[in-house]
C-alpha cells in the first residue's frame, strides 16, 4: 500500500464560517487551526496547503475561562531599550482591535514557517456579524454543538 500525497491540482478548498459568540477562545482556536491546516480531511498532506478558508465573525464576543481575562497578558517590544510593553486580554478585547486576540490564538497553534504563514493568510476575522465573503457561500461550522465545554454562557464567565 502506498502513502497518499496530495498534489496542488487535487486540493479542494472550501469556505467555512464560524460564529465566535460565547465560544471558549482556546477550544475554538484549536478547531480553526485544524481546519486551516487541513487535518480534518482524509487527503491531508503535511507539506501542502490543503486546509480550508475560515471566516470568524463576532470575534469581540469570545469568552475566556477562569481568570484569564485579568491574568492573560500579551507582550510586545517597541525595539527601543527597555521597550517591553504588555496588555491584558480584557484591555485587548475592550480596545480598538479585539479581533487580534482571536487571530493571535489561532496563529500560535499553527507551525511557524512559510507554509504556516500561508495557512494563516486563509483566516479572516471580523468584528460583528457582517463579512464581505458572501459570494464564496461559506458553510457554517457549529463549534458550540461539538462539545458542551466549547460554549460559555454569560453567567459562567
């Protein structure tokens, strides 16, 4: 039996729509990362971009479990001596780019390198329920229905 290796001409990409409202960030990001890489397909080939295009809407309504909203910190460096900066997840979600928290969570679950950067470029994250990709007819992926732990009600955090 030979191992199957997909060719670029055989790869079929779909468009998937994920509504992030009340979804747990890490669980959603793990599923989206698998879809971007193509690991959900039987024709998965590690060195080819065989994943789907993913659209995430309502990114600002994502939930974090436990005390991550106050404790989780994002760091960056300005490039100047002593220029390390930080911001908590609550400040990022309340700021002007709350979709960055979702994009960063997915990006960090994909391997680094040229192929990983190409796969991350297939991710589109939007604030609110509107997106400009209606012409692609995306299929809706209900991550909340996959496992009861994937969704958090407003009472639990």
